DNA sequence: AAACATTCCTGCACGC
DNA sequence: TGCGTGCAGGAATGTT
């Protein structure tokens, strides 16, 4: 489900609704996530207040009192919802409510993940940056470090398709399959082009449109392609504004040519054969 | 019924 | 030989 905009939307919602609350305990019903859930999860978080909610790439970071950070990744199909008893739980199958964090005001954070590709892991604030998950991540797309010159350098000599490079978390953190197609459409570059063949001007356009497209999506609460729902059970509105993703055969919104679907690095990709070179 | 929003691992080719 | 790097492919899994 989630690329950077979905996780950032979630972060903002939780910052308003869950920050300041204290986690009472952790109820674990299913430990088989991407990595087996650590058995000490409950002891690590119980009794700790949620101070702030951060994000790095597609990782949500709940900063708890006492120097503990709860790292959450939603994988392909995960969601973290803040639920209040008696209110509509949303379209989440309770069979996949794998972990629940009751809070001190009677509400609870619920981790639901049908495919179980996600992860939840408590760790110390000091070990966060050096953790295997965050170590080696490239710059955030909104950081000044991610600019035309940086991307130009990163593409030199690379034989992979530019779309695969844009999705490489070591190059830039947070771009996934949906937004990679959208960014390259806006930049006028075909997803299949070898990264090393991208011109300096094209690299500059890709670097410029990356934060633009992602911010637009964040402003719309992310994208619901099939099943994504935000922390309140609401679909993301950016789906209505996708220009190429999942639009194979339909007319390009700029020139009218039929949008084409191709496979790049085992991921479905969409582009306009006329607008994108 | 094929496809899927993510990450991680393996194996191969190649270069130093 | 023995590394490291780049790249392709596959696996994990339930839903639609």
C-alpha cells in the first residue's frame, strides 16, 4: 500500500490524534511478519508516552519516552489505524489485526496487514540511524541534498532503467512503484530508459518533479489504488489525479495518445509514448 | 486468475 | 583466487 505520501499522511494523522498518549501494552496475535515479531515488544513499549511521530523513507517512527523508538513499516498491505471503541473500524478484516496497542485514553492503535510483509520493531534512539533498515537509505526527496546535480551523478554509468533507479531506496528514499511512474511522466522521461542515458536536463526535471508529485499526493492524503485506507479508514484522494498509473490504453491527459503499460524490473510501469522520450 | 502498493536474498558476470 | 559491484530474478503472502 504505502509509499512515502501514504506514510507521511499517516504520520500527520497520528501526530494529531495519538501523540501525547501513553501506550498501555502490546497485544500480539500474529508474530509472523516479514521478520518474526520480537517477543519483547510489549515490555519495550508498555507505559511509555508517545512524544513525537516521525518518518524516514517509508518507515513510521513513534518516538516514545525513555529513548525508545517504535519502527513500523507497512509493507505492501499494512495499515496502522487509531480506533475508538464504538466507532466504525473501517474496512479492515479483523482476522489481520496482528498487533494492538491500547492507549491510556481507551483508544488503540491497531496494526493490520493481510500479506504480512510489514514489520514492527522497537529500538533505542541511539541505534536508530545505524539500524539495518535506515542505514544506507538515500536522502529524503525534500532534502536540499536531493537535487539535479546529485541525481545526475547517481545516474552516470548506470545500466538499470531510470524507473528502477528512482525506486532504489539508496538513491532517494520513499519513491515506490506508483509515484515513480507519475514522476517520470511529469518529467517527460520513459521509465524504460537506461539511467545512464538520461541527459542532464532530464535528471534535473526528475529531481525537481519528485518532491512536487510527492507533496501533491501528501496533500491529497495519498493514493488508494486497490485497498489502501488511511488511519481513519479513508481512501487517499490522489488516485483521482493519477495521470498514467493503471491507465493503460486510456488517453494521455496531455496529448491524448494511449497510455502504455510495460514491465520494468518486474514492476508494472505506465507511460505516454508521445509525451515521454 | 493474474496481478499486486515492498523489501530482501541469491546467483551470475565482470573487474581489480 | 577472492573480493566487491551491478543487475536480474524470485520469494514472502492474501486479496481482488
